[in-house]
C-alpha cells in the first residue's frame, strides 16, 4: 500500500501538471440534457483527510514516469521540528497515527453511520473533539435501565388478573414462554453487540448492519411504531391507576354491580373510556412539553424513577405475607393452600372491555390472548444496547447487564405467580385489577404512587427514545421520505417528537389498554425476531469478521429464538401477525424501490458471497452441458473513435447486451482498456470503472465493469481474454463493434488490432459477435417488424440459431419471423440440405423458414452496380497496398512483411476471397434488404494475409447492410436435441 492511497483517493490532490498517459476519463461534468451524465455526475471520488500527519507525494512534470519524491513524514515535535522516523524504510507514519488504528491510543474514531461516504468522518477527523461524558458501568448503564423498562404497568395492574384467568399453572406457562423468548433474544443481542462498536439506533443499528438497510429500516420503523404505541400504553396505565385510586376524579364514571349475572356486595367503579381519553391526552401533552424542555434532566433523573418501583415491590411482597392477618379484606385469604389449589387451573371467561367477567361481554380470553397481554411485561431488554455510547465497556456490560435483568425479572414473575395465586380468591383476582395495591403494606397509596411514577417515567423514555430512533433511521439517508426527520449531531429531533406525540395521542384515543398491548407485542416480537435472525445468519456464515467476545451462543439458539418469536406472534393473533408482517414487507419493498443503495457489510452480502463460491465450485471447470449453457458476453467498449467526454462506451452496447439474455437472466462483463503505464493510470482506471458501472446501472443491464491498463490495446485484450472470469463463469462470447470508420478516419492501426482481437478469440476458444450498424440498433421501445435472417454457412455449435431465439424473446423483436439461409455447393444437394435443416430445427424446437441457395446460381445472377463498384475499388486498393509492400521489400532487401511479420500473398486467392464476399453481400442485399437484423457467419482471418486485406474483405461483406451481426462460434455446442 502506498502512502498516497492511505491519505487520499482524490485526484484533486495532484498537481495540474501531472502527466496522464493513455485515453483519459475526465471528471464527470453534469449536463442538463443528458440523463446518463446526470446519473454519473453523482460520483464521490473520495475526500482527503488532512487531520493526520501525511506523507506528501509530488509528481515532477519533467521527470520520468517513475520519478517521485517523497518527503520526510511530517512528524513534528513541540517546536515544529522534524523527527526522524526509524520506520522510514516502510514509508508509513507511526502506526498509531493511521486513521484506522487510532483506537490503539484511546482516541475516538469518527465512523460513518451510513453508506453515504466518508465526508462526515473526514470532517470530524479535521476537528478532533474530546468527550467529557461520564461513562456508566454495567449496573447503572445496563442493568438498571433494563430493569426499569421491563418492570412496568403490566405487572402492577394486569398480572394478578392474568393469574386469575389462566390459573397459576397457565400463568407460569405464559411467563416461561415469554421469558424464554426474551432470554434467547438477549443471548443473540449479546453476541452481536460484542462483535464491534455500536452507534445510535439500538436494534435498528444491529439489524441493519447484519441484514442490510432494507431489513433494518423496515424492522426499525416497526420498532419505532412499537415504542410510540408503548408510550400510549404507559400513559393509559398511569391514568387508569390514578382514576382507580381517586374515583371521584372521573368525569364519566361507570359502576358495575353484577359479575357473571350475580350481584356483588360492593359495587365496582371502573374508569370510563372517555375519562381515559381525556386524561390520557392531557398527560401526553404535558409529557411532550417536558420532553422538549428537559430531556437532559430526564436522563439524569431517570434512575430515580426506579426507586419507587423497587420500594413498591418490597411493599407488595411484605403485604402478601401479612395479608388477611392485620388488614382483612374481602376476597383476600392470605397465603393459603386452598387458594393455591383453587387457582391452579385456568378459568377462561368472557369479559367486558374493563376485564370484568360478563356472559354478554364482547371479549373471550384464552391462553394465546393472555400471552399478548403479558408479553410487554418482558420487553425492555434493548435499553442497555440503546445506551452503548455512554458505557465504559460495551462488550462486557451489555451481555452481563441484559441477561441479569432478564433472568431477575423472569424469576420475579415466577415467584409472583405463585404468591398472587395463593393470596386471593378467583373472584378477587378477576375483579380487582389493583390487587397489588389492595394487599400492599403499609398503604395502597405507595403502590399508586409507584405505578404512576414508573409508568410516567417509562412514557417519558418512550417519547424520548422513539424520536431518536426515527431520527437515526432518517440520518442514514436511506429513505428520502424521512428527510424531514433528519437532525444534526447533538440537536434535538423536534419534528420526530411531534410525529411520535401524534401517534401516541391517536393510540390514547383508543382508550383500551388490552387492545393496545397486543399491537406493541407484535412490533417487539418482530424486532426480536430480526435480532435473532441477524445472529443466526452471522453465526451460520461465520465470516472472518464475526468474532464476538460473548462466546456463549450458537446459531441453533438464535434460530430457535426467531422461530419462537414468529410462533408467539401467530399464537397471539394471526390477523395482527399478518398485518404487522405485511407492514414490514411493504416498508421493505418501498425501501428496495425508493431507497438509496448502500453497503454496510451486512450478512446477506456474506451469504451471497459464500453461495457464489459454493456454486462456482459445484460448476467445476469442465465443459458446461448445452442445456445449461448461458451466454456470458464480454462487451468490449473500445469505441474505435471518440466518444463524448462523459460517456464511457457506445450507448447501444448495453441495449445489445440485454438482447443476448433470456428474460434478463445472465451476466455481461463490460471491459475497456486504458493505454499507458499502470502506476500512472491506476487512479484514472478507478474513476473510469465507476463511470462505466454507473452507465451500466443506468441502462438497466445486469453486468459488471472492468477497466484494464495496458501498454497497447492488443496487449490489454490478450490479457483480458486469458484471465477474465473464474471457472465456468468465464465469458464465452466477445462482443465488439465493427470499426466502420477506419478508412474514413484513416486510422491505419485499426486493421492489425481488429484482426489480432479476432485471432486471440479463436486461440482462446471464445465465440465472437461483431455488430455492424450499432448506431441503428433499436432500444426496448422501438418495435421491429419483418424477419431475422440467418446466413448459416459454417457449423458454429448452434450459436447463431440460439442468438436468433434470444432476440425473439425481446419485445422489440417479438413480431419478427426467422429465416434460415443455407448455402449449397451443388444444385442436387439443395433439397436434401433443406430437409436436413428443417428436421434439425424441428428437433431444436425452433420455428423458422429454411431457404437454400446454390453457389452455382451466384454466377447466373446480376450483381448490383453499387456492389460491383465496391468490389472494383477494393481490388484497386489491395493492388496499391501490395505494390507498396513489394517496393518496400525490394528497397530494404527483405521479404514481404505486414503487421510486423512475413506474409505470403496469392493474388488469385485474394481475388477469390473478394469475389466470395461480393456474392454473399449481393445475396444478402437481394433476400434481406428489409430484414430487421441479419446474422451471418464470420469468416476467420486468412493465414499469412495482411490484416489490411481482411478489412477489405469485411468491408465488402457488410457494404450497404444497415444492421448486421457477424457470428463465429467455438468448439462447443450451445444447443441440444435432447430433453
């Protein structure tokens, strides 16, 4: 690696006087009327970072190609004096001064968060900043935030009801199922989080970098919706708790006097739907104002919200053990074996919207529905990973803190299921939503305060975290529609906060906590499935970069976790599952269509790579069976002339390449050659390759671009035809444009180069397709009529026949018919040849009209005047060229030489070749003047003939034919008669 490659890849750093060898691809300049150029003008040719100590490289204009002066590394001391480097031999700065290794000194590294390039990183490198943020450890940075997010409203006001509905045994199964799901997800999260540094965005960042931008954005947006909806759940939980604690505060109170048609001793006051809506909207608006005014204060005070939660849990457990003794209440039996036995089995019932059993109710509860109600009580395991930027040791704190919080809360739920089922009657569990407050010691007010503070704190976290998640997705610049939510580094996402508040209020208007909870469950499960699938893919592929510090993981556990997430989704509600998956699929499709392409090194790219390697090995290096033969054209982009500055190859070459594929399947390799020295033209070649790749993408052609630097075109092509491709994925057809301008522009070097290319293809056993009339080749919107005429003269393995069939699959040629012209040497052979060809085409499942032309009939037909004139002119030019060669040989005392080698000229053979091409051209003009395209066998260059002569033969063959393909097959069959 050279110093200049480390410090910059931008040609703007080079002096304007630097020499350029070979054809130059200049920087792209946008033109208003050229969509190709507009597309290509978006290139980023790199950016230089001047923040590091560089090794300056200077090109001397008058020195040789290899004359370069490298200054001493700019390693300055305090007084600005140069220090001598002991590693000057290696040409590098000190190891710790290289951008990629800055982390060895503990200095922050600006890492791009999206595939937008490295502009941000280079800017940050120019202005290094030191962070004064206090880093958190495992306890305060991961364990407590996870614990605070996991323990919430569901435990306080729904868990006792779930125990009553499902029984102790059923509730234990619910807790086990949900706990296993989150535990496996936490294991997968630990593995991914310890495989490198994490940026903002939490699970979106993890999934996006593992499964690609499309999957990351689709699941990330669903997770954002889950967080926004969760905010409304916390608000409704706080409001419901407040109205239960202070019934008189209700504006629209509802009183229930019967349960399952039986009168109860004490009427039950239930919060009204309208009360929940009114108070919920008011609380949400207040929280939004707090978020706008005091986000930093909330982050500082956030751990304090956990104190009332922990204290209230202590009061609940003390109250369970003393219940029924010093504070008797109706339905509270205290810890009782009889209550345990009565409440062990399930008792699923129909309830009203408030959850009170009612035979005329609208909701029937079952195990699956209870899983949907309870699952939000185990979410929150991502809280630690969301705070990765503020952790001292991310790769140690996230696994330990997350798994500890998951196991702690799961154990708490198991114990609570046993205790709550043993402390009250079934009816009490059904009717008292706030049983935890009823049995709490010393006062239920502590529980009310704890519930309200914990839910409001969780709601604040949702209204604070969800906008930042949306802003992180927007800042990655994948979806243009999200540009409104972009924020600068360190700024508050105000627009995203407004949008989150709007969604939260919309869900608050629903007013039913039991309907909102399954919606949150679906979004969280979808996110957890994405985390598990990410770990499964990365673990299964086991790329060299997959080296997580957390070793206790296996791809089978991740697959089990992902499967469990999907199973739970369908258990809860197949309709909600279908809607959530459809939403994620729509977002995925929208991102794939409208999103900006980016490469984050995701697992799918690794999977594609390994699949390609496996497929390549399975193909082997033996000959491909004709049934499996695909054209892999090598499109030679050399223009035989000049093209506009910003157009890397002829505009119609990509259109023709698409015609050689069936339904777009196949690969084309577009190659070009830069004349010059590789060291001087390497950067030009990179820029030219980018230009060519963008042009191919603009033309919607599946292919790759390659640029080769070589001293001459012949040397470059000879290297390409020998080395391009791997195994059986090497190009098998060379496509190039016929040099129609060689005589008009007096380009005397073209004949030798053109003939050399054809001979190289013959030696390398590559098929050749030469396109004449490329300027007139139709695009996909220009429908052609008439015929596709094949002049099948020599055996070519069926390549010409196959090309004609591929042309018919294109919309532009689908209205055409195929005519096959065969040349018979004797009249007596015509009928037999025609029958054989018809039978052959029938066996090949090809429909075509067969026409046989006798060579003897050529002499009986009148040749057109323009063809005769071309023939006479070609004879004259060849005689003049031959006489010049003879004079040169006599003058130098050497035998006849052309193209740097000895030649033997038989004038009678030259006239014969001219006559043959004249008659073939006349036949084509007679029968195929109105053909959409003509295909003819390409004659090989005669041995020991000057390349100039061959060009004269070819010029006479293609004379006045507007659109012609000259095809030469190779020593392999590409079609077969057998099934």
